[in-house]
C-alpha cells in the first residue's frame, strides 16, 4: 500500500520545523515541506504547480506573513494582501486536488478585542484589537473560506487557532518577537553582559503558552483521526501561567536571576483564557509537554544556535 502525502507549507517556520522533527514518528506518510524559496504562495501559478507536482492527500497550511504588533502597524496593506492570497490559493487548490483533510492556521489575534474567555464560536462577534486589524481580518478569512467550501463541497477542512506558540526555530527578534522567544533572547544578552533582564510590568498577568512540538503533534493527530475535523479548534497551552513564573523558568534555564521589573510599563490584559472543549473532544488523550521542560529545550537550542537564529 503506497503512503499518503502530507504537504506542509511554511516548512522551515516554527510549526513547520516542529512537524519535521516529529515526522519520523509518523512513518505511514510521505512529508513534503514547502518553503517560500520553492513556492511563493501569493502567486497562483506557483501554487498550482506545487499541488500538481506533489499531489498531496493532506495539507497543513502553516505559512503566513507574520510579525508582532510592529509589523501589523507598519505594513497593514501587505499583511492583509499577502495573507489573503496565500490562504485563498492553498485552500482553493486543496479543493481542486481533492485533498482529504486540510488544516489551515488562523491566529488568536483574530478574536474580538476584549474577549474575557476565548471560545471558537465568538470569532466573528466583534472587531479585533485595532493594532492587528488588517492581519486579524486576513486570518478570519481563513475561517470564512473554509466554511464556504464545507457548505458548497462538503470539504473536511479546519482552521487551527494556536495560542502563544514558542520553541526551537522561533523568531527571536527583540523588538517584534512574541513573549517567550523575546524573553529568551533578552535573558541570553543579560547573562552575557552581566546586566539586568528588563521585563515590562510587574509579572501579574496570566497567559497560556504552547510548545511548538505540541501544536505540531495535535495537527498530525487530527490528520490521523478517523473523525471529521471540527470547523475550527483552539490549540493552546494546558493551563494559564503567570508571567512572573514564566520569567523564573527562563532564568532557571539560563541559571541567571538578575531581573528588573519595569513596573511603569503596561502589563496588558490580566487574563486571556481559552476554552478547551472542542480540543478535548477531538484529542481527549493529548499529552502536553510540561512547560518548564519545553522552556529548557528552547533555551538549550537557542544557546547552541546563537547567533544563527531567526531575528
């Protein structure tokens, strides 16, 4: 019996790299890791050729034009245009090639601004945070397009909405990176320079952090499942962690504990918990990596690969 093929877009990104690291455990599949160098997903002809060449049975679409709040504010037109084109082409050619299952990544920033608990069914219930406006709406269009293809063609497609992902091969940009990779890089520099690790706020907010290999495994397990995919599913950390505890874990991993809390800086929203009912229904026995262990692995990888990391 020939193996079925899983096409992963964004093959060298955070999630794509994590899937590659797990691929040996899923020996029943051929994996194809597409990169921007091989295929510009904003160009329809290149997407058409990619699908014709590899004829995937399954697609995990992780590629996106991403950045932090800075990029979303500075280049809103590019953020919208590039992401809408990528998503439109990948989803449409998945349909044309009769892909059995498609998982396409959305973003937690697509949710309405000020939501106290994040659940799948409130995605379109209000405008997103203003700084993420164009990027957030581009990501919402993933959900709109998937819903349209489900209704018209009965497609088994799903949007995955990840929480605060981190891990090896992350973007460790000091100004534009997400919480964990930014803190990892800052702590590395602080230890190297024997200076204080400066952290905004007082450490009181809570967030859910998700190891990249966990979201990779969740996607592969959804592909393998005999059940139909949910319309959309939030994949987040198992539990909330206070920022001051996260910082302590990072400092422990570096064995460096000189922290300066910049209490004049904003804390941000105190809590932003996610509802895990859909995830637990479809992956009831999923085993999350313990956060401290995942932080230690990420820090170890960063130290070994610095300065040749994504910035």
